[in-house]
């Protein structure tokens, strides 16, 4: 007999990070709950749904809504959790009713399981549970878990300690998930969907709230949920009471491209983003200068926020987060957040960088030329670190004066050096105290992937070609999970080791190129590897890297040929706009070509993530 279907519908899920390389991303899935299991599948147009996961109900230990004020970067903003075995699956519903429907049904079906006593009401993030600050992912929960969601039978949590002291939290707004009838004199009623201000949340189970008429009392916190708000207070970039002139002074003092802050505008209820730039304006504006952008709201029932048209976000923190990664209409990406309290801290960063990442140039001995790069000559060398006395073969990129925005690079180098993965070319350090500046990289004996492919034409097996794509997708899945965008992924920016492992190089480096021909979408800009949204709006993302990865796979299977060999950049853009794509290379199996085409979907959200690509490629390789 088939199990009976209880509920089905489209929800989002957050990947579970079972593996180190799996990214933290959100995927639309079709969920089906039946009397035996909860399954989720991916629906692809014109194809059979592909089942992506199945959890037997007997393995589930807790199902509960998630109460959190973190901005949720997917369309569905109402999270709930399913804890099974030792994994947390986070699922996002489009509205609260839908969420409650799923939670209730799942609780009902699992109420006879051996359930946990306590659960975590908030997410795990930045290495700890946001609710109780425990750092272990499997730390026991901090809130009592109620297996039944049925309101009438639901046991209310123990009453609050009358001796408790009120804390002094910033104003938080919550929404009632359902009606609540007071049980004690100190309680106040809750009316479903109404908003309440949290006065005290120091008790785990009962919070003190104020309703819209000013009545204050306690309510069970399982009946309320945080409202996604523009609570900006906790963000470092928010300087509430700072004037335009003060903001300009502070940002100019910091003197870094993309230094920014958000402040209250003179107009009540309006916020302004102030950004510092050294770029000359097209209308002859003086520079360096500070530009001020008002955060605008859309009209209509559901308010959304934007700085430049087309990039709408549902909260201000989400909007800022987006522009921290994409200039998208602004004079520059928002790079360094500046607040009244942290400006000296930013200035202190540089000595820290030089202590940690500055290599002693005397420990380097330079040899022959390996090639010539964007910033200058690349030399072979050895580096003998005086501490461990181990000699390493290195590639040293020399940076020609005026070729790189070195101030910016020095700041970012710290981040880049922290990225560490066996399929990424390691940046060991920098020598910035001299001219030309040196960037010291791990040495890879077989040089750049394009040259390698060309030199071995007709002699690389199918297995090896697929292996190259897998190597690159591993590195990229790692970058994706680190929220790091490569921006110039191509075979020429991958290197081959002596064991024929392909590693990704030059990640993020294009941001520091000062060559106009490169940055202004003319001759040197890698149009043939760029997605439509990068060509049109400079909108870089991991999904624009995915597009480039599709082209890189094409290069691999074409044995190092130049994509769109006989066409100019302009012609390529035209044919992309007409929906045309690169043709299937002779050596490329149909299954791999389908993956390439998936990478070249017009809309970034229709493209797969690197985690999924890695999964699919590994499947093809039968790994
Ligand atoms: P850029 O990216 O700055 O334009 P490249 O990375 O293309 O410069 O370097 C130019 C050439 O130097 C490459 O084609 C490659 O042959 C060689 N090269 C660069 N980095 C390394 C490395 N880490 N190991 C070995 N050879 C390298």
C-alpha cells in the first residue's frame, strides 16, 4: 500500500553543509510529506522531478519554527526546522500560515518518535547558536521543545520567575503567530498577526511585550515570531545620528575607496548611504569625494528598498549586503564599513596586515621568467622562510607601478590569504615595502591550463577532461561557500600541478586592475567569459562565476581553443542577446554539454550552484 500524502508544495530549503565545500545557499524544492517520509525534489522544466532528499519520519526528533531576526536571503521568509539524526534541515515557507501548516502536520506525524527535550529557536551562524551562543553545532537545545502544536492541548511553559530583572534591549518588533488568552494577571492577550514591541526577552519561554494600546504583559514566546525589520542598530555600518558633514569628514579621514556608512537622513524616517570614492566623476566632479544615496522605498502593499533601480530588496540590511558585493549602479561597491567608533580601528588594520602577511623579500631568490601577466612579469623563485627553514618553489608576480590599486589590494590580501583549499592556488604573502611590489604564490609546474590543453591536444583522455572540470568546480564550490566571487574564471586563470591537478588562480584580482582597457569593457575585458548581467550591469555573483565556468568547461573539451574564435566581443554580445550559445565541442559528451547549457541560462537564478555542479560532475565521473 502506498503511503498517504498529507501535504505537498513548493518551499525553499537551505543546504545543510554536511561537507566542507557545500555552500550555504537556498534552493527551491517541491516538498511532499506522506505518512512515512518527507521528500524534496527539484523541478526542471520539461523534465521529470529529480528527488534530492528523503527523510523518513521515524528519524525526525524535532520540528519547530525558527525565530530569528537575521535577514533571509531567499524569497520565502518564514523558516522552520526539521532536526533529524544529527542534521538540521531549514525550510522556508512563503507565509506564516503555510509555515504553521507544515510544522503542525510534521509535529503530528512525528509526535510518537523519541523526541528531543530542548531545541534551538534561532539559527546557527558565525560559529555559534544565535540563541544561546553555544559554539557546538550539536550542543543541546536551549528552549523547551513541545512536540504537539495543537493550541488547545499545548502545555504552556513554566511561568516566569517573578524576581527576574528586565534587560534593556533595543526595540524589537514581533508578530503574534496565533491568539493567546491570558492565563495569569501578568499576561496580556495576543491577537494573531498583530505587532508587539518586546520589552524583555531574558526569560527563555515568556517574554514581556507591549501591544499597540500600550498594555504591557507576558506572553509565551512560542506564540510570537520576530518580524523581518529594518532594525539597523546592531549593524556596524549604521551611524544613527551623524550629519552629512560629519559623515563626509569621517569617510575622508578613512580615505579608502568604497568606505561607507548608513545614517539617518534629514528627512524623518529616511536613510542615506554615504560612500567615499577616489574615482573622477564623468561630469568633472572634484575627487576624492563622498556621494550620498537615499535609500528609497517602493510604493504599494509590500515595501521594498533600493538604491539604484532594479535592485530591490525586502529589508535595508539585505540591500546593504547586496551592494557590499555589487556596485550595481553605485559609484563603487560598499567596501569598508565605517562607524563613529571604528575609524581608528580601520587605520590599525594595515600594520596588522604587514605583520602577518608581509614576507621578507630577502628570503626570496628570484629566477627566470614564467610569463607576463596583467600586473607585470611573473618570475620563478624559491622562498626560504627563516622560521621553518623549508624551501618552497614559488611564482612571484611583480606589480608594475600604476598597474594595481595596491591600497585596496593590501586590504583584501588578508581575506585572500585566508582562503585555503587544495584546488586553489595559494597566495603565500606579499612584499609591499618595495617597488615593484611582489605577490608570492604557490608554484605549479605545468603552467596555465590553456597552454597545457593546447600542448596536449589529442592526448588527454575523457576521464582527465572531466577530472579537470571537477577540480575547478571543487575550488569554486569552496569560494561560493566562502561568499567569495572570482570575477575572472577562465582556463587562462587556472594552473596545472606536476600531478596534473588543476587549481584555480587569480581569484578576485580583477578588482585591483587599474588598466582602463580592462575595466571599461573594451579590448581586455573578458566578454567571452562574462554573463549577460555582468556585461549589462556589472552585476557579479557566484552565479556569474557559474556562467564563466560553463565557458571554462567548453575550453577544456575544446582542448584550449578560444571561445567564439572568429567573432569580436561586440558580435558575441549580439549573439548572446539573440539567445545563441557556444556549440557542443567534438569531444564533449551530451551530458556535459547539458551542464554547460545550464550554466548559460539567461537568468542567474536559473543557473545551478557550484555545489550542485560538483555533485552532477562527480556523478558523471561515477565518483
Ligand atoms: P595575470 O593573471 O596577472 O595576468 P598570469 O597568472 O596569467 O598573470 O601569469 C602569467 C603566466 O605566468 C601564466 O600564464 C603562467 O604560465 C605563469 N604563472 C603564473 N602563476 C604561476 C604559478 N603559480 N605557477 C607557475 N606558473 C605561473
